[in-house]
C-alpha cells in the first residue's frame, strides 16, 4: 500500500516502503489496534473477536472484528 504525506508546499511525498514485519512494527500496531478499537473507524465502534486467527484457507487474519454500531 502506498502512503503519502503533504509537505510544506502542499505537495504529496510518498513514504519509502519497508518490511513491516522485519522490524516487529506489525506486532506493535496490532497490539495498539486491538486495545484501541474505538480509533479504528470514524463514527463506529469495532469489537475485535480474535488475533492472528487462522482461516480454513490456510491464511491468517490479523485482527478480525465486527462493527458494533451504525454510522451516525
């Protein structure tokens, strides 16, 4: 996924990609999202129902969750 920031001259500057898992930043981000689900979606709460949940397809879902309320 490409991420950008806006510089002081209102230009989009792309962030350099890095191996997120290599530096264990993914684990830190997952922990934060799991413990702060209210900040995940605007105007909606999320109930986290698992972490690193295996699927029947042999893959893993990092943080499966379900919305607990509608948009305001």
